[in-house]
């Protein structure tokens, strides 16, 4: 079973440029909270590796990438962490 990273790097995953543009538009919409993300991890703690600060927030993931950190994200699947 290929990993999520391998899926993202697979040239067959996006056979045409319009597919890549549509995917980017979808991810941006999820990050802006215009559409629900695929999964939202609720109430987690995120570490800023540059400052060492720990922030409690939701993490929105859409089509294999983190698209947002914060609150009030909606998801097709929501998991309390």
C-alpha cells in the first residue's frame, strides 16, 4: 500500500494541469472554511518547531495536506484528539 506522500508524488495522480488547478482551488476553499475539509482534528496541540511554542487548535486536512490551523473548521470527519 503506497503512502500518502507517494500518492502526492505520483504523476498519474494528476494526469492533466486542470486537475492540479482544481485540486489547489479545493484545498484553498477548505483552508478558507468555504467547504468542509476531509478531516478535522479537534482540540489538538501543535508545536511551532521554530519558536517552541505549543498552541492548542484544530488542524484541518484536505486531500492529503494540512490546509488550516485554528478554530471553527468543519470536516467530513471530525476527530477529538
